[in-house]
C-alpha cells in the first residue's frame, strides 16, 4: 500500500513576520559561512544553553554501540518505544544539547524515550564517521533488546541525511528495518543543485546555499557527491518503512524533500510529505513558542502511533 499525502499549511501574516525576523537574526549569528567554525559551534551551544525541559522529562548520558548518546526520557514513557534522533547542524556543528528543547518536547508528546547520538563532527571526522556512529547506535539499541519494530529514526536537516543513510545501510546488511522514519527539512542531496537553491535563496531566513556548500566540503572531504552515502536521495529507496517528511515552503532545501518523496513513491514507498506554507528550515526548533512547530510535533506523534 502506498500513501502519498501532500498538503500546505497556511500561517498567519503577523506570526510569520515576527518569527521570520527572529530566525533571520539567529541564523546570521549562527549559520554564517564567514564565521570561523569553532566560533559557530560555541555560539550554537550558547544560544541553546537555556533550553527548557517539560515537567517530568529527564536527561541523562549513556552509550550504545560505543557511541555516547543523550537519552531524553519522559516520566510516562513506554520502555519498548525508542526514537533514534539524528540532530542537524550541517555535519559540522550541533550536539544533543543544542537540540534538547525539541527532543524533550518530542519525548513528552510521543511518550517515548529519545536517544540522541553525539556523533563525530566534520571536518575533524569527515564522512563516513557520523553515519557510522548513527548505525552503531542503532545496532547498540537492538543488541540491548529493543526490537526494530519499536524503533523509529527521526532526523532534521543533516540529521535527516544520516537517518536515510542509516535506513539504506541497514537494508543493505539484510537486517530488520525500524518501524518508520520522520524527517524534518532533510538535506539528502549534497550536490546542492536543485531548483530551490535559486528560487528560495532570498526567501529562506535560516539557510544559505553558501553555508551549506561550506559544510559539505568539510564533511565530504573530496568524496563523490553522487555517492548515496552522501546523497541518499540517489540511492536504493525500495522497501523502506513508512516515512513522514515535513518541510517549509521557503527553504533552499525544499526540493530535497520533494525529490526524496517522489523517488520514494516511484520505488513503491509509503511516504507522507507535508509542505508548510511560508515556513523555514527546521521550524520545529522553535517548538517552545511557535504554534506551527507544536502542530508538527503533534502530527509526528500521530504518524508514529500508526507505525509503532
């Protein structure tokens, strides 16, 4: 059975104006190709240092498959249900801590524990280090007794790339795939040549093609950009579990999601794609104060309820 769902969600004019200005300010401070990478990393951590946790959500460190992880655990969680969350950051910045407000909200809303790999970052650790770490965590979860039927992989931006690469590698190994996947604004084509890099260049308040290409060079380190390990949209997408994709209409990465959904559909996949009108890259990161972000998380909950 194939599910093909496309929708656009309107956002009020005032709400969009206020939040776009905020996002533009944050982006110019954090995701600027003219700022040294070590400074961007420190800024990213500093901006997210005051993340708030919902009542009853605990955070602790652990290790799976030899990779350090952060576990975000709600008080009402079901031990059998685990979300493997791959954080974004262009493969070069970010950590479980920088995404804690979103993962904590997901944990509370989904009623499942969230396991966030602290995967190695480029350029110190270029491809395939991050992808290897995510796969190792998945194997570690399964080895610890968690059934793949009770695992869903979620990823935002570069984390969406890592999630898709993990699915393809798990399938290539002949192993049981997780129950499903959720991708927020996934960066799945590192060739960076899709139409939206041009048409959304001035519309996207969060990302620029120049920043993405800089991070890509750090991560790819000379590898062929059409390698499915780098651009999973070009790989074998047959027999994938159900996948939900949420993307903003104003993103330079919009066509990554459109292309991925189309290729999944063409290869018989079960995919739900939702384009959020007038919204930007990983708007779910503003879940603490932005209603569309909370709505996206609630729709994630409904999707996971259908696959678990």
